[in-house]
C-alpha cells in the first residue's frame, strides 16, 4: 500500500547549489549586477583592474621592463606627415605642433605609448576653439578613465576620476567627458582600444596570459626575504646536563665553537665529563629555503617575455645565436619585432592624429611614426678605409696632414682648386701606396725618353 507524501509548504532545502559564473583565467569582470545606479561600466569586479595592472608591473621587474621598452619603440622618433607621393606636408606638421602646445609632441607620445604598452588602450582629451575645431590635444591617463553605458550601440560619454577607489568622496568625484564625435562640446575624449572579441567597452592588456606568471614572480623575492629573515640556521643542538655556573657554560660554548666550526674544525666529537654530567648532540634539519624557487623564477621571466611579445635578446638575455653571430640575430629579431608588434600598436596613435587633423580641415594621406633605431650599425674598418681612399683627394689628404699642396703656378693653393696640380686632384685610391709625386713622374718620363 502506497502512502501519498504531502509536500510541506515553505520547506526549504538544507543545501542549495548555484552556478556562480566564475570568470575564466585573468580576464576582468566587465560591469556588475550590483552597480548601485552608477553611470559608468565597471572595469573589473571592484572597478580597479587598470590600477591592478599598473601595480603588478610596478612590482614585477621583467614585466615593467617589457612595458617601458615597448613604450619606447611605440613612441619611436616622432610623427611624420606625408602626401600621396610620400612628400612631407609642412602644413600638417605645423598644425600638429600647434595642437600639442607647450607640452610638445615628445611628451604626448611618451605618455600615450606607455598607456598602450600597459593597457593596449589610449585616451586623448581634445579641446575645441570657438569655431568648433580642435585647438589642443592633451594626454589623459587611460587607467583613470571609465566608459559610460551604450545608447543605441554607441558610447556617448566617459568618466574620469583621479582615484576610483575613493570615487564616492567629493574630492575624487568622476567627471563626465563627452566622447569624440558624440556632441559639439568644448571638449571631447578620444578613446581608442585594441579589438578583442566579446569586449564592448574596454581594451585589455595583450600580455594578460602572462599575468599569473607575473604574480608568481612578484611573490618569490618576498618569499626569499621572509625565509632569510626567519630561517633557522643552526644544524646541531648540544645539550649539557651539568651543575656548572653561567661563566663555565659560556666558556664551554666558546670552546665548542672553536673546536668544531671554521676551516680548522674537528671532524669528530670527543666528550669527557664528570659524574652526573651528560652531553646530548642532536642533528637539526635546516629550516631556511631561500633560493629554492629561483628556477621557477627564471621560467616565469621567460614566459613573461614570450607572452608580452618582446624578443629576450632585445631585453639583454643571453641567447644562443649559433655561428651567424649575435649582431645579425639582433638585427633580424628587431626587424620582426618592429613589423609584427610595434607598428600595429602605433596605428592607434597615427589613426587618431589623422582623425584630429581631418577635423581641422587638413587631410593627410599618410601619418606614421618614425621607427626607433636602438643602436647604430657597427662600422667595418676595411669598408671605412676603402671609403676614405675613394672619397679623399691627394691634395685634401696633404692639407689635412699639414703638407704643402703642389700647384701649377708655384703659388699657394686656392680654395677653388683652380691652380692645383692635376696630381693633387686624384683620389687616393688612384695614386696607390707607391705612387710618385708630380716631379718624380716627370723625371721618370724623361729618363725613359733618354733611354729610348
């Protein structure tokens, strides 16, 4: 016989399982269900993901070195403005220098390149004049910018706060800035980010895959310092059961140290004691482990270099380059690095500059960054010598050496070389090591004529 079970109302289960929607990997949480009526979109669970990235780089020396090195290459040697035939456009150059103001192009590019190197994102504040044209461009720290929510698929405004962890304080209240092209205001924010699928508001660091390695690398030096400060160094415990006074015990300790430590320490222990005196020696295990994670530290450093995209050889890491030579390997790595890593990020800046100049009524077909050359190519001594011999005239070489220059009229040599002897106008390469002077040539010719 089956007895029906009547469910008890308001009977809640003792255990409830929910899928919390944990994020995968290091990607920051964008937005939040508990936004508290905020007008901006949160960047990270606590809206502090950019600050976390900056702090991580500050405490991880390989990552910080990558960011600073990449920033130098992105900034390059300044901008160049060219027409369709790749001829310089002076009008565009003059307007751009005017827009940069007193700060100058160099400072603007330096700060912007550092933002791109860290966050793969940049932001400029553009100030307009009374005619509605851009009058000044200034850099805005991209880690302190938050995006407004989309309306009709377009972000119409951004928010800036000097300290987002205290944005509720009146001192750090977020300031609204219209987005570029949204409205005709007295200023606008030009925000440009690297594209990534599923990201509608913010750009993310391209090195995010190495974030866990960077966090490990940050902790290893702290672990080593803690182990060194709190490590237990003694390896032997000697316990003496005796009725001696404190002075005798201190003397015994000194004798023990002199006998068994140092380069002349005895390899054995001989104990002699009186009645009812006992010496117990116990071996202790070492408690300090500083340095045992150095191999992990090395691997994490290499992973950061590879994930960030900078060849280790450009960061000063000794790399086996084979018989081809280190110089050639550096040149090849540098060319590949500039083409595949640097130039794609420079396009953010060049596209923004072209966009601003277009709003000023100047259409520039080509805007690009001048490539940074980190070192001058080594000079070949043999090539330098050959170049000198082909370029330098005999007369110029004699003048440089303080020797007189032979002339056709016997007077001092002129600057225009009109009275130089023909022999003085020959390149050194034609004269050769054993060439005769003009007088010797004439004497030799007369001797040959007499012999004939």
